[in-house]
């Protein structure tokens, strides 16, 4: 102990007399502290794509509560304590574990649609949970649609209200806007009749912009038959008795599906989105899905025009 204190006071004396070293050491400590907070308490994300429009827009900057579901070891994705489970209707960040060239290693933002125990059916972008259909009502909001990708979204998609309900109690969980493709629109995500039985610890995610979201519905058919690939995966997970068996299910699913991904394990969910602290319309660059630092540089150099802050979306609660 004496040697420890001797070294400590010698180090402190060196820092005191060397201003440059002291500044660098203090800055390094601050950076380490900030990243520890970011990885385990409060994360910050931005929206580069229209998959969650109109709830979240391209250029929204979000605070994510990483302690909503788990307490994590700083600098890792290791969950030390589980506080709660993701709930129906939550908007969450997560990383798909499957090997997809489009989303590999990326943090995605989607809404939780299916929770363990649900029987989820999706038909033409509309959701039925365990026999209870979510009410979807067509609505108009010209001012809102005008801001979505500078009005381009309004040409191909129609605005609706969706009521998310608890299928057991019939209680309204949350009511929010969604976008559905207009007739004749050829968007990336078509949803013919598909059905999933959600096993324990697994969740089905969807974007609010139903025709323009790569999400859990990407789980395609196998063997040329009208069977979702994740149906077999669900059965495997239901019969898995331990983590090793669950890992084997994931391995088989990944090998059979290549670049597709489906249900998300709870351990891959990082946190819950709860606030937008900044929102920028990137003008003619909104559809390019670039890094915000790159976007800022293009704005300064004049490559992007029509850029402005959406003041009405600052410090806005997200539901």
C-alpha cells in the first residue's frame, strides 16, 4: 500500500509540473468517461433513412435510454442485470445478428410489433396480433407529408393512423402515424400474408414507413413453399432448452437464410428511443443517407442546399 501511494503522489506531481501531459491525461479521462456513459447509460443516434417516417425523419438526432431494459458493462454489449423486457409499441435500437450485407454491424431503429407469445400476421402492411387486428385509419396531413424527403414520400405513400392494442386486454398501447404505399407504388418491402409465432426472448420489429423499411418481414420463403423461414426458426427456439441450443438455432437459421434476417433476440436490443434533441432537414441531400458529419461538410461547401433545422422537433418525446 505504501508503494502504491508513493507512485500515486509521484504521478500527481508529474502531472502538476507538466501542463501538456496534464491536459492530455484530463482529456483522455473525459473521453473515456463520455464513452462509458454512451455504451451503458445514454446513447445518441441519428436517422439516416426514411424507414421510420413519419415518426422519425431523416436528420433526427435521438437520445436512447440504454438502461431501460438492462444494465450493461461499459464498453461492451454484456448485460449485467436485466431490468425489464421490451414492450409492444416501443421504439428501440438493435443490431441484427444475421450476416446481411445491407445491415451487418449497423444499429437500426424500429418499432416492436411482436413480443413473445404473440401470433403475428402481416397482410399488405397491416398487423393482426393473436387474432386482434390493429385499427388503421387513413388520414391527411399535407404539411407533415411535405417535410418527408422534401415531399417525395407523398408521391408514393399515404399517411395513416395505427392503434397498437394489447390483444389480451384490448387496451390501447399507443396511437401513431404510419405510411403505406399507394396503389401501384413499387417499394422495397411487399408484405403478402405472412405469419409468425413469436418464441420466448424473440421480437418482431417493423418500420412505421411500411413500404420503405427493411425489417423483420424480410424473412423470406424457403424450399419454394409458402412457409416463412423464421417459422422453422421459431419452432427450434421453442424446443431449445438452454443457451447452447438457442445458439445452434441461430447458427442453422443464418446458414439457411444467407443475407436475410428475421426475429431479433432480446440480447441484441440496445435501448429505448425516448427523445429527439435535434432535427435537421438536409435539403436536397435528404435522400442520400449519409453520415451527419459528411452532411454538415456538404452543407458548408455548398453541395447541399435548402438545409434547415426543424425547430418544432427539438426535445420532442418519441412514442
